[in-house]
């Protein structure tokens, strides 16, 4: 079933009165006070339906539902439905018989709330019709809608956090200076120079020890000491791994 064949009900009011109205003599609008309000021409049920963009005001019998009159409405407000100038409970509608004949009749509600619902139902329907028309135009011309302006306005500025950008881009942070330490150096000692667990404080180097030996080989009078070969013990120590060093040589 197409959307134009589907009929929806917008509003139902169980009691409405129909009046014969005199011809309008001027453009000042219709006045309900000029009708014979105490003598309605017909009373029954009112239903507002919609099929596609059209709305229909239907006057029906309360019991049988037989159609008494129908007013097609193409737009609201418009010539098909007009409010009177002296009351909010009465309207003038243009009914059609399907053969091209038209007539203007007055309708009125005893309850003011029913008149309000009648008016709002027509307003909501044609508001929806207008929205659907705008959506259809935008679908046909998508470039005709408002465009987003992303340009800078006069005097507008933008701030960029360079530090955060470097961190996001993975740039290495500046190398921090290593604090000076009074403790031992992190570099390992050269092979063979690590002291044994029971060894005492560091001893003088080999060159310094040799110098001390040379100095010790002289007596207090400046004459050489009894031992004339200061390197004898070193030669003996280097010749055998198991040989014990002399008391005058520094062990590493």
C-alpha cells in the first residue's frame, strides 16, 4: 500500500454542531453571533483524517458513522478552514460533495478544549507536511544548504602547545644531566685489579712501588744497600704462578 492510500486519524470529537451561515458581506471576517447558535442545523461526530499531504474534516453520524459532509483541507490556515472573529469555539469550513459543488457552513464545539484540539490537529499535520517538503528539496539539492565556515574571523587566534605535540609525535625528551655522585664509579675495574675480600686499602701502583724499592735499596748514608738486584724477586715471581711474592713487591 502506498503512503497516499493510507489514511490516518488525527483527531476525533464526539459532539459538534453545524450551522447555516449568512453570506459574508465584507472582508471583516465571519461572526458567530450572527448565526442562530441555539438552533444548529445538524449535530454529530467530527473526525479529522489525513491521506498523504491532504487533511479531511469529516462530519459523521454518532451512531452509524454515516458521512454527512466532508471538507478537504490542502493548507491551514486557508480558505477551507477559517476562525470566526468573535469566538475561539466556532469555525467556518468549506465542504464538497465530490461533484464539484461547494458550500460554506459553520461548525462549533460546546467545549473550548475540543475546539483547541481541532485547531492543533490541523496545525501539526501541515507543519509535518512543510518539513517533508523541505527534506525533499534538500535531498534533490544537497549543496543548497548552509555550509560550515571553518575560516578564522578577524582578530581570532589559536594556541598550540608545542610541548604536548612533541610528546605525541614521539620526539625524544632532552637528556637530563646525570647528577654527580660521591660514591664509587659505575665502571668496572680493569681485569686483575679487583681486590680480594680480605685485602686492605689500595696499595701504590707498580711504578710507585719500584720507585720505593729503588729508594729503599740505598742506606741512610747514600750507599747502595746489600742487595744489588732490585728486580730479582719480580723475575722469580713471574717465572712461577705458585711462587710467593717477596715482601718488597706489591701483590695484585
